[in-house]
């Protein structure tokens, strides 16, 4: 399911109060999914080389280790447009506020491709600028989460 970060599906916060709403919504759902459980925190970097760039900016995920790289578009043949996504992962115990700096960066579209997952990869939380997608193992879990936060859902007929 997809939750929106702000009332009225507003995409970007403009005030401290709106940033507070966004972080509260992110943290509330993360608490419901992972409270005091060990999680995987995945972050991405991109480059035009198959090796990951040196991580000079560790503000978001300083304890992350390089995991793997994936060619972004395997069908691309023009060397000028070949790119790679480099994935980094960190294990940590979830608690409210644990990754607020990273979530703030996601909110501002300063970083993307963040995922938070339980160790079995059955519950995945993907925040983006404007909201978050949540993948759960059962329809019953999804429906329970939706019932707890109906005002955070999109009003679009397809749920986007």
C-alpha cells in the first residue's frame, strides 16, 4: 500500500510543523512494522562505473557496508548512458528516530532508493519524497495497517 506523507497528498513540506508530520508518519509506520526488531537498512548510490564510488558522504548511512552493484539498464548499449546502482546495507535495531536524518533527506529528495526491511525480507518499507510504499506478507496485515491510518492513503482510485 502507499501512504502519503502530508494531508491532501501534498508532496513537499514547507514548514517545521509539516516536517514534523512527515517524520511522525514515517516513524509511526516503521514502529508498527519493526519496533525493537533488527532490520536491514538499504541505501543506494549511482555511477557510470561497475565499482561503487568512494562513500565520501556518510550522513545518511555511515555504518553501511557495500553489498552489490547492478547495471541500471542492461539493454543500454551507448557507453555514455550506461549506469550502475550500488547498494549498501546496514543491520540495526529499529527504534523511533533512528534514521530521522536519512528520512529528512528522502523527504527533501536529497537521496532516494532507501528501503527498510525485516531480516526475512517479508516486510519492506520504502520511503520516497511524498510518501512511502509498504509491502507486507499477507493481505490481513495490509488491511490492518490501512485501517489504522486511512487518512494517510491516496484518494486516487488506483491508490497512487
